[in-house]
C-alpha cells in the first residue's frame, strides 16, 4: 500500500523510518518531511489546512493510508475530511480529538466515566476563575482550555501568582485556547506516559515511556516539548498498566464510542502515579515527541499494517510486540531553546549511527548540500540497551560523535531510572 505521512519533526522521522520497514508498504510519501524523512520517503509540499488538496493528492497517488503526526490537523478535522473522501486515516476525528483540543472536554468525560483524575472547575471569565480559586489550595494548577503549544499550563505557588497567570490566560495571549481556563487540584507523584492504539472499539496497549520536559539537568528550568525520553518506563509495572487500561483507557474509548464519536488512532495518556493509583493528567491524540522515537526503536512488526487495521476498525487480533530492551533518546536542541533558538548552525552526523544508534531529524534543513539547524529541537539521538543505564551510555556515545557547535543537550536523560537501577544493583 501507499502511505502519506504528515508532519516534519523527530516523531515523524521515527514513524517514517519504521513505516519504511513495513513489508506491506509500497510507497511512502511525506509532507512536508525533513532531510531525515527524505531518506525514507518522497517528500512533497502539501498545505495541511487545504483538506481537498490533500484528498486530491491521495487519490492521484493511490494512498491507502494517511498518518497524521501532529495534533493541529487532527483538531482541525483533517481526518474527517479524508475519511469522507474514502481515504484511510490513522488519527482521530475532530470530535474525538477534543481529548487533546479541550482540557475541559476531557475533564467532563472523566467525571462522567468515573476516570481517576484531578478534581477541577471549568471557568469562562476572570470573575468565575477568581471565585473558583477559593475552592483549591496551593499550588494552583491552571490550564488554558485549548491547544497552546505546550505553554498553556501554569503551576502557581500562591494566590498572587495564580491571579497573574489567570489574567494572562484570559487576556487573549492564547487566542481562543484561553477563552476558558480549567483550574485543577495539584497531584503528587511520578509522571509516566502510556500509549494505546484503538479502532474505536478494540484497544491495543502500545507501550510506556517517561520523558524529561524541563530544559535543564535535574529537571530544572523552563518547560520544553521534551528533552529526552526512554521506553519502557519500569515504574509503570504490568499491574499498573492493567489498571490504566481498565480504569482510564477503556472507559475513555467506550464513552466516546457511546457518544457516537469513536476514537481511532493512538491515545497518549499522561499519567500521575499517585499514592491512590494512576490518575490521568491529560490526553494527547497523537504520539509523543520524543516518546514516539523510543517506541519505534522497540516496535517489532509491520507498523503500516497495524495502522491500517486501526483505520479500518480491524484491530481485533492484531498484536504489537516490543523488544524487551530499553530505548533512550537524547534531544539535541539549538542554543536558546525553548526561547528563541539559534538557526543555521552546521551539523555533522559523522559516525553517530555506527554502533546501532539512530539519529532522528527533528529540526534540520539541507542547504547547498549541508545539514543545518532549523528549529528548537534539532536531533533526537536514540539508542537501545539492556537497561536505561546501558541505553543512556550508548545514546551519549552517539551524541559525542555528532558535531553541532550551536547545539546543546541534557546529559542526564533517564537519571531517575538510572538511580533506581544503581540501587537495585542492575
Ligand atoms: P499538561 O500539559 O496537562 O500535561 O501539563 C503539563 C505538566 O504540568 C504535566 O506534565 C505535569 O507536570 C504538570 N501538571 C499538569 N496538571 C497537573 C496536576 N493536576 N497536578 C500536578 N501537576 C500537573
Ligand atoms: N513530549 C511530550 C509531548 O509530545 O506532548
């Protein structure tokens, strides 16, 4: 089959790399892609907001499956338009993608289905928000309702900071995304990510991961899209994963289906492992970036076939096998990230992949044959090993083989688990 992959980041490079290994794949197209994806796919330029143009391209190239990488086109309803045109899509409808597109929607769904999550209030004006704050104790968790490029969550230590953040959110800084603000109870625990594929009815667990969201070592400094990740996440034991499936994922899929909005594609649950058990922090309607990179390093089998089964509601009986090894990815970012990142710095991949590591491109461009940095997160250096300690050593050996003078990375990806492995004598 022919597949069209939409997106241009490290997540999409990892998907392209795995799709290209699929026995069921004939041709892989990507839009817009990047220089790494171009090694696996034919990159084409399509306007992702022009749904008719994408459908026309799919008809002309006999595309059986469109894989939508990022959330924005999903929240914008691209999957619906393509499905209406008779084209297979991996990714949820606009109605189902509200799980990521509206935090209030997800909280209401959790309340209806009895899914464990932080207590909350939805507010639609500064006055309502101000009044609601009185019902919470610090730290205050404030979230712009809509998509805010990962910047819509503020944890305020005191009431003054909360009021300032609320004023900022309601001021229009996030556009429509800030028209509503959700105020939540603060949950304590360790965070982990869990992935599941679903065709609307059947649910297939699809691995676990942990990422590092802060830019600085020891998980300090500003939030980012993620500076590194590893999979599996040993904190999500089999027993906890079973609870997540039973208490969080299945009720979500069933509730959406019951509402007439079946979810298809990947459900990415951000979890807090609290003393009372796993609780949902948030849903994403796409793979994590860079979590996808570590999942794809471990996945065995035919990704294109698995995704097509999702799209066709034929997931029952499909298996997803992951190698037992740990995969770990280190994000190399351009200096300045997550603020204004320096563009144009030269990159040399050198022998970084010599020892089985994989360099996924996230924000690169080729100019006059040279590879240069063209984004905040630039490369995802990914390796596997027998545990996190081993995978980390291999990933940093590959990082050290890369030349990227205007880039930087954290040197401690995986530290929490590496500490645990040291304590357990692994
Ligand atoms: P989100 O975009 O909803 O994942 O939130 C971003 C980050 O804020 C999460 O990864 C958590 O670290 C933190 N966070 C969000 N909601 C809560 C909560 N209710 N309690 C504690 N931390 C939270
Ligand atoms: N790495 C976090 C995310 O993709 O949302």
